């Protein structure tokens, strides 16, 4: 059981980092260029910026590259073998999942920063796994069994809440969720 928890965390680190990095390093031009959808509401909102997206992905990839180096340096062969492709898919997928959630959040009339339980916690998992399953299906089959996936589902909201509280306390986020 302990090894499944460690495996789950190891797999998801490149997906866990981008949202916090995007919040801390973002700003500038919104991805939706300030445009509204057919319903008159913003497509995504001011919180989704090009700089946040690219720096968030870069942070996730950087952490993933560190994982790759650590696994190699210390011979941690029992841990999943990340590649530049898997860490990039995890990092980009996490932020694309967050953007997709924001799109639907706006359609439901929810404001930027307004809490949307479940969706706020699992958007990064859905986005990351959609990309992994499309482009690295064999990798997912090799490393993600049911117990590992269940641990991902348990870990994600806990780490999400902790990161958001820290972001709120240091002034990077306007709300602690």
C-alpha cells in the first residue's frame, strides 16, 4: 500500500506543480484575449494567461526533469520512469484541464475564483490523464493500476487544498480554495 501511495505521488508531481506556478508567475495577456462567449460571459477569465500557462508548464516539466535525474542518480527503479514526453503531457494536461473547467464554470455563471467542488480538485487529473491516454497509453497501463489511481484521487484534493491555502496566505491567490 505504501508503494502505491509513493507511486501515485511520483507520477503526479509534474501535474501538481503547474497550477501553483501559473498562479505565482502568471499575469499579462489572458488566453481568451478578454473575449466573451456567445452567452455574453468571458470565455475563460483574466486568471488564465499565456505567461501563466507557459511558465506553469515549464515549472512542471522542470520538476519532472529533476525526478528523471533523481531516479537515475539514485537507482530508484521501483518508481515509474518519467520521460520528457510524460512530464510535458502531465504538466500541460493539468493546465489544459484547468482551462476546460474554467470554460464550463463561466458557462454555469460561476465567477473566477468561485469554488466549484470536485471540478476544482480534479480538473488537473482529468486533463493530465486525457493527454497521457491519448499519447502515452502504454505508459499509463504500465504504471497506473487501480490502487495507484485511487491514491491519486485521495492525494489530489488534499494537496490542492494545501497549495491553495499556502497561496492565499502568501498573497498569490485571492481565495483559499
